[in-house]
C-alpha cells in the first residue's frame, strides 16, 4: 500500500484494557474504565487509504497482512468537517 501510494495513515491501538469510555447522558458526562461494550471482536488498529471506490478498497483490504489474522472492516470516511458534525449532533440529526 505504501509503494502504491494509497496508504495515508496506519497505526495499532493499545488493548481494550487500556481503554477509557466517555459518554454524555442527560447532560452528564460518564467516564468508565475499559471498553464501552464487551465483545469478542475488538478494533486493533486502522489503515486509512485513498482509493477511487469500494472495489479498490476491498482489493487492498484482501492484500493486507491483517486480513490473514482477523477481519478487516472497510468503511468510508465521513465527508464532513468536525464543525459541521458537531452542529448536526447539537441539532439531533443523524449523520
């Protein structure tokens, strides 16, 4: 991916035991040690690639060494600025 110029960012994440979860309910912030939900599957890291379409992204995902040891979930990045996203959230809109 690096040689082909499609890899834009990639990094691993610490284990879920190092996680802290934050959520706001009824205007009150709740901070919890550990992951938000118990699950057998965990996000171990991410790759951001810049390709023309979903087919190209799936092709690169299949070639990634990570696919040999787990599952790769392919998602587009939201095409919205953080300011726009925060405004939508404050209005209660779905993104």
